[in-house]
């Protein structure tokens, strides 16, 4: 229901009333909670290497998990472009469908090839995350952006934590992992059904102007000429694609013209690469070091670290700090702690110490990525959110593909799982060095600039007094 019309900067658009934004937000939160409540995920490596699928650790490490990494790198850009053109909802429905298909294949499939297919389909769902995070901005008025963003992110974190806690409880009571896979399938199926009830946005965010212009031109062509045929349609589509890419390139130049924002985007991309690489292979490390007949607590560790990371993210949002000056130095210092946690996690043979350092790793990472997110968002027009965050995800996934190819799939290297984690720790140490150096430079540069400004003001004040 439309209750009012508001003009901003000459752009006339409709603003939904209270009931108009509550409905989509509730549905999107339900979808986010159910799609993230996947109890089998903390134990998927154990499930694949156990008696259910009988895959070896080597097969899971070098043949199955890399499929997700490589596929995500290939799929992210086309999904990013198609998402806005289709106006988000169809891609969210596709995400729900691919979640259902992937976990169904994990449940009933057998052998390496079925597992690879499941992880490929899972990568489609992960690439479609950009639609989920962009959808809400196309159906909610700007005055509610901050509120609904908080609701949606809270639903995701609660869903993930609930799934991990449920998994740990079921495993602790001796419930077979097969039933965790069934619960996961039911949860993502509810998410798929929920996505079908989401209202279709009337406009897109990023390519709205190009789309509207092409739609108008097409209507004129149809009305004025009956000879508009397949070739005319192809020409119109080609012009739209050309305009779309020109808009994309111009917006990329505008978005990344700020050096400060560029560095926050660099950390967002490189941090994402390292985080997902560690998260993908941490279960393999735990399988390697855990004692025989040991009850795994992967789900409990995942749940507690997610909740602590979420709490740290909320806390950092209330920290009063001049992030434009100190932000890069903070990123550099805390990234060094991440590197240290990974080094110690790799050196220990005690599963409980490894759990503890993974808890620290995840708890530190989440507030750091939150800092990058709100610093990037401050500098952006809202219609560029999907573009910049999508490109950051793409760069991070490409880096992850390169890291996977070098560390895991290079035949001449063939690093064992412990050596892989030494590599990941060194990777974060290199990021820490870059941002520490850059942070020190930024702080010194800003202090020097302020001293010059103070000196100039004092001289101007002295001149005024003399006159």
C-alpha cells in the first residue's frame, strides 16, 4: 500500500508505509534464519569422511572443497550483473533452490563426483548472497535502512548460531550425522518456500536508470514501427548491455577514487579470502589432530565464536574513534593477532587449544569486517552498495582460488594440512604488515596536516590582530 510520495533531489519515488516495510523485512529475516540454520555444516567434513560417504581426507581437501572456491570465483560477476537486472527476488528464490539441491545431494549422493556437484551448486547459492543483502534496500524507504539492516544481519547470525548449537546438542546425545543433514534440508526448504512470498521490487538499485531508459525506448519503438523484429530487439539489448557496462566502469572509478576507501576495500577482500579459506579447512585440521573416539565439539565452537563475534561487532559500532585516522592501524594490529592465533592453532596437537584459537580467530575477524563495512558504506551512494560489496567479494574469491590452487592443488607442493595453516597465518601476517605501515603513515600524515592547519590559523589570527 502506498501512503505518500516524496521527492529527493528531483527524483520522485514512492515510499511504502509502515506495513509496507514490515512485511518484506519479516519474510527476509525468516528466510535468512532458516537458510543459515544448517546443522550439518560444522560436521560436513566428518560426515563426508565417515562411514556415511567413505571419502578420504585427501579427497575432501584437494578434490571436493576446491570446487566451491573455483566455482564461486567464476559465478560471482555474472550473478552480480543479473541480480540487479532481475530485481533481486528471482535470484533469492534461486539461492533457496540451490541450497535445497546441494544438501539433498550431500544427503543422498555417494562418491567424489556427487560431492563435487553438491559443492558446485552450493557455490551458486553463496554467489547469490549479493541479492539477499541488496533486496531490502529496493523495498524499504531510506529512513528504515539502518534498522532493517540490523534485523537482517541479526537473523543471519542467530540462524547460524542456532544451527551450530543444535548440531552440537544432537551430536553430544549420540544422534547420527545423517539426521543433522535431514534437519538442514528441512530448514533450507522452509527458506525456499518463504522466498516465494517476498514481494517483487518495482525498480532495481544500480541499473535502474539504464533499465528505465531502455524500457521507454523499446515501448516507443514498438508503438511507432511494426517492423521491430528480432534484430531490433537484439540491438536494443546490445545498447542496454553497453550502457550497463559503461555505468559499471564509471561507478567503479568513482567508488575507488578515494585512497582510504580503497584500503578498506582491500582489507575486506583479502580478509574474506583468508577467513573463508580457514573456515573451509578447519574441520580437516580438527579431524587430523583430534584423539580417537573423541566427541567433536565443532558445532559448539562455531556457535560460541559466532555469538562472541556478533557481540564484538555490536560493541565496535559504539566505539568512539576517528576511524578515518586510526582505522587502518587498528586493522593492522588486530590482523596480527589473527595471524598469531593461526600460528598457534597450527603448532598445537591439543584439540581444545585449537578450538580456543579458532574462537579467537573468528571473534576478532567479525568486528574487523564490520569496521570495513561501515567505513565503506559512509563513502558510498546507496545504489552502489551491491556493486562495491559484490566486487569486494569477487576479488576475495579470486584470491581464495589462487591460494587454493597454489597451496592445495599444485602437484609439486602438496602441503599437508598443518603446513597449509602455516601458509594462512603467513598470509594474514603479510596483510597485517601492509596495514600497519599504511596506518602509521596515515596517522603521521593527518597529524602533520593538522599542525600545518593550526599554524596557518595562528598566523592568520596574528595578522588580524596586527591590522
